[in-house]
C-alpha cells in the first residue's frame, strides 16, 4: 500500500479522534471543579480512549508494512468511538 493511500485512511480518523480528545480535555478543564469523582474517572477514561484512537489512527499512516487496507485498526477506532458515546451517555446521567 502506498504512503498516500495509508495517509488518506489515517488523516480523517486522526482528525476525528483529535477533535474528540480536544473536546474532552477542554470539557475536563472547564468543569473539573464542578464534577464528582465518578465524572472525573469517566472523563479520564474518555481521554484515554480518544488518545488510543489517535494513536491507532496515526499508526495506520506510519506503518510501512501494510499491504492491504487495515480493517481491524479502522474497526478498532470506530468501536472505541462508539463505546465512548456510551460512556458519555452514562456520564451525562450521573
């Protein structure tokens, strides 16, 4: 797989992950004093999930050994984002 194709896959995933990570960090910074301990723990968990998504997304672009479309990595990023939506829903219910 050419570097151009790898980065065509990686850049949108990395941008979405970075945007979600940035929103999580900004929300944590803005509301940290008002949130409970459970909300702190879920916020940290969300930050870790989005950081993992960003790392996996960048790894798609950097891995020169890829021969085919990395469906497992793409599915992992999509799954983590879907799980984060559920965690956010639980966090809002606290």
